[in-house]
C-alpha cells in the first residue's frame, strides 16, 4: 500500500483537554509565561477518575505515557498556555508585594461536562520567576496530603479545589532529608485570590484592577453585573461566599492553618491544604501549624481573620466603588461590617442542623452551652455531634460516655431534648437528618500521617483505604471503627508543616 493511502487511513487523535485560556487573554501583567521543569521518570500515584469524568477526559488516556507527560509538565498539551500567576499577599499580617506561583503553573482552563470553567494547575512543577529562594519542587507526602484532604472536603460538601492526579517525578527533593518528588494537578474554579487584587493594585498599570475585577465578575459573580454598582455588588458577593465557606469549616472542626490573603479565593473555594488539620478535642485556641506560633490562624480566629482579609480586598477596589474616596470607603465599610451577621447566620443554620433543631425555632443558649461543655472536658468535637442522633432515639450512652463528668451533659441534654421534642417531628427522621449533617469520618490527623508515611515509602494501600473511607463521611460502616476514633493520648501534640 502506498504511503499516501496509509496517511488517509490515520484517525486524528483528539487532545486530552480543550483549553480556553481567558486568564491569559484578559490579564496581561498578572502572569509570566513559563514551562515546567522536566521530570526524569513520571509514575502515577493517584488519579481521580470521578473528577476526570467531570472534566470530560478519558482516565485511561491520562494513565498512558502521553497523559502522564502532561500531568507532570513534561509535555505542553495542545491549546495550553502555561503561565506562573502573579499575586501579592499578607502573610501572618505582613505584606509581601511579590509572591506568585513559585512552584506552580496554570496550564489553562477547560469547560467541564456541566459547562463550568475550571483551572488546570500544576503544583511542584519546578522553579518559576516567582520562586524566590525555593527549589520549585514538591514531595510526595504533601501532594498526596492535598489530594486526600481536598477529596474529604468535597465529600463533606465544602467548596474546594480538588486534585486530578499526583505523579511521582522520579527525582528527589531536598528537605530535612531527601524525599521522593511529585507533581499535583489541581482543579479549581479559578486561582484568583485576594492577593491577586493586591498585586494588581500595586502595579503601574492603572487599568489592571478594573480588568481583573471585570474578569472575576464575569467568571464567578455575574449577577453583580445587574447591580447599580457592579463592583460593590461583586465585593458583597465575595464577602458572602467567604462567610459561608468559613462557617462550613467551623461546623466540621476544620483549621486551614495559613489564612494569608494569597490563600483566599475570590470564588469562595478552599485552597492550599498545607498545614491544615481537623480538630479532635474542642478548643477554640487549637493551632496545628508549626509556623503559627502566635495562634493567628487558630480555629476560633478564622472568622475574624476572614473579615480582615476581606478588608484588604476592599482596599484594592475602592477606586472602582466611587470616584469620591469618602463615599467609596463608606460603601465598602457597610458591606464589610455585614460579614459577622452573614457568618453567624450560616453558622447558626448549620449548628441547628447538627443538633436537630428546626430553623426558626428558639434555641436559647443550647449551642454555646454545649461548646462550653466540650471545651471544659476536652470532648472530641466530631464524635460528640455524631453521637447525638442516638440520644434523639433514646440512647444517650454513646454521647454521655464521651464526658469525664457527664452530669453537665445530662443537664444540657434535658433542655436540648425538650427543644427537639417540642417540634413534634418524627424522632427517626430527626436522627437521620442529623446524621447527614454530622460526619462519622473525617481525616483524622494520625491516620493521614500514617497513610502519607507509607506512601512516601512506596506503599499506597493505606492512602487508598483512607480515600475510600472519606469518600462517604456520613455513612457509618462496619469494620471502620478505627477511622472514627480520635488520636490516642500517646500520639502527643500534633503539628503540621507547609510542605514547601
């Protein structure tokens, strides 16, 4: 057969992703075009098949050598326009005017099967112009950590970035010791942060903040375009999204650990799972991050820190709110001061669901009094709320057993059960609704560490088992009792690290 005939029989292979790079088109000045550092021997460690299907990409194609080359950054896929994004940020209260993606690349954007625009982003793909003193690399453990925590948060119903894949690079990363390297492929509604606006506001181009705001409105909060003042409505939408997000964190005992302004998204998704962890014994002062020595980002500080971060966003948007400075400041202040009320509304709605109390019903001091009891007796936050559904059905023993001095719980329980009974609801239905609000499985800190340590040594089975458990956090299953138990005292104080 002649060569021409063979050529005519070839079937064109479609690209893995259909990219559409609006960030690059719209926002020159907020990125640097860049390429990933080649990985010597890519090997797939984890692939999120559910997310791949959502993105409309064939999981088997991602497993193939050509797919792995894309996921690790060795190949720039057709249509991609990889860039390192620029942003600034307040880190632990101190402003850094130039941060940016020091070890990450935005490959581009894809429309998923629901028509939603999603960023495809590599993390750990090598040094960029924003790398500062870092090597631009990432180790297997922290990348798998982001994968498992992100998936747990997704299963818990949290707005969150998610991980499509983790690929071992075949090279080592120098930290306190030599560790196996990896690249994570992260999917997000976008990677636009409060810090992105801070960088734009400090830029020489006076049109950049407006272009960024217009882009963010169109992408995340298009309803703002209908408002009399679209930029103020946009700010209000971000404030509301963050009030809802942080309330959800608090309701499951999640501690982000590094709530810098460069880690707060405009979309309202949780981003950056570095030193995060879930609280065991209830204590508002709980801190896990090894670098948060002053407790700035402690569990109980998360709502006011979110409002502080949003004030920094407002500062960048003032010229867009009104040409008159005083008028702009007054308008921004009104919206910003609504944050506590918005947060409290989301928080109280969620706590009523956890306690089986209908919205609109008086709850008195039931919520606060229970939290005081949990704190005073160092009771496990997740276990206690999960056990309350049994008490609704007449068996208070599981909850009561968590208290060293149960008389306080007994007195509180009388008031609480009277409130639930006054609603004239079917107890079984109430208990089932509570179980849908109170997880039995969360990423328990010691189990996460055990899974990551095993994975770093080449054994991925504990990681896969943990993922499977966390995929159904509200469904109690036999044989998984160890996954619902808090860490024993012998584990000592838990500390997390940024994983850089």
